[in-house]
């Protein structure tokens, strides 16, 4: 039995799948997103949403994409918010880095007085820096993206688990969905940590677990923190509704989303060391998500060895930040246009 065809099938309804779908649909394609669970309930739900385009840990070759994505973020979000009528809680207050060691690439250090004037409740640290890095609420962003996508005519199918790529010769012609084949001219694997589980035209990804918690004020809805704060052990990401997210572990333990109480308490203690006021707040939630890792920790973008089968995955710790630029790059590649960026370091074929 064959389901109805679309121009493009996207495997995976996280922020990357949704963003690529939106961009392709804007450029005239009919797009269907097949999500094995609920859209946006994996890494995109778990992420903190820091748009850390100046992070000194970002590999050099990824920085142009990170910077470009951060630059287009406000307009990209604003358009989607208008289309959906929802808010993604984009906060452009900037980020304070508090570190024990000098960091290169973050600009001149801030004095204690500078830190105090920006953020009243932080502990002193030997080095402090300010960047203009913004943040977004990835759960809200997903709701915005899904609503905008549906409004634009993109079909997003929940509980649709693609198990394999259907081929004819060296060409992808559709996907296997249970005992059905769904055909399409173009197939894009955006399945995050699950990318490599799709049989045929294998793409190597692995899950990298991150545990997090959030705290909320006990008595008021006042946001006690304005900026994102990044310490050596944990980061703090405030939301406009008063929550502060504290993250995150980086663990290679397979597809395991268990939350470990001791680990959460350790992060809570580290957060209190950065901002003692956190101790006056109530623990609200703890959770774990699986980031999509790749063998060299870089995204995997472009056509695979199988004609018409593309990958947009492996964004590791930067999926939320890189979503808009990934969408543009993928739409260019799929339409046969030259992307604005050199993506030779990110091609799926680099591992073969
Ligand atoms: N993007 C933040 C993290 O991976 O923890």
C-alpha cells in the first residue's frame, strides 16, 4: 500500500525538521514531516535555548554558521510568532560568563562592579565577561514552529516511525513506515539522536544525554535573574515566566533519559554557588534529553551517498541556535543553489 506523496518528506519533527520544513514550504515545496513520537518532545524539548554564538568551545569551522544564525534569529522568530500568534520567549538580555580561568574570544573582562550593575545577585568570580548572546524557550519555540508550519499547510504526522529508506538503484524514492511505503522526491533525515537508526543510507549519530533542572521563585513571579549566566560547571537560563533553568550534564550512556537525583542536587549546589539566591527558590522540574552527537561533534548537512536522501542532523549542543541557518542551507542545497556558507566540513560523506 502506498500513502500519498509529497515533494519532500522530513524524518523527525524536532526544531531542525520543523525549521527545514518551514523554509522549504516557503520556497514552494509540499512538505510532510514524519515524527516517531510527538513533535519537539526530544532534544528540542529538553534544551536550555542558549543562543551561544560566541561560545569559545564552538569549533572554529562552525562559528560562521553560529554567528549567522544568531543574527537572523530575531527576525526568524518574529515572523514565526506573527504566523502562529504565539511567543517563543526570545530574550536579548545578553550572557554573563563567570569563570575561574581567563577565556579567549569573549572580549575584555568585566569588573566586579560591572557585573554587580548588570546582575545584582551573582557571586564574585576571578573572571567575568559579557556577550550579547540571547536565549529562547525551546519548548515555546517548538509550539510556535509547529503552529506556523500547520498554518502554512505542512503536514506533521505524530507517531509515524520511519524505519528505512526505500531505494531504486542508488536513489532514495521513499520511506518505509510500518508496512507502508511513502514516496517522495526528496527525503531529509532530521531525526536527531535517532538519525542513525533509519536503515539504508546510514548516517552515524549517537545520543549525548543532558540532565537539567529548573527552579521557580517561591512567592512572586518576578524574574530574579535577567541574563543568561554561564559558570565553569553549570549555566543558568532565565525565562520570562520566572523559571531559571540549570544545566547540564554531557553523558555518553546510550538512549537513557533517567534522571539521577544526586546529579541534579550537584548541579543545584553549583548553581547556588554562582547565584546564592537560587537557594531561596523552589525546585520545579528535572529532566533529561538526548542531544544528537556525531563522530566529530559537528553537524551533518547535505546530500548523502544516496541520491535525493539528505541529512540535517548532529547539531549536538547547538541545535536550537543553528535551526534557522540550517534551514536556509538545506533549502539551498535541495534546490540546487550554492549555500552562502562553506559546508564542506559538514557533508555526510566525510565519514565514509
Ligand atoms: N546547549 C546547551 C547544552 O547542550 O547543554
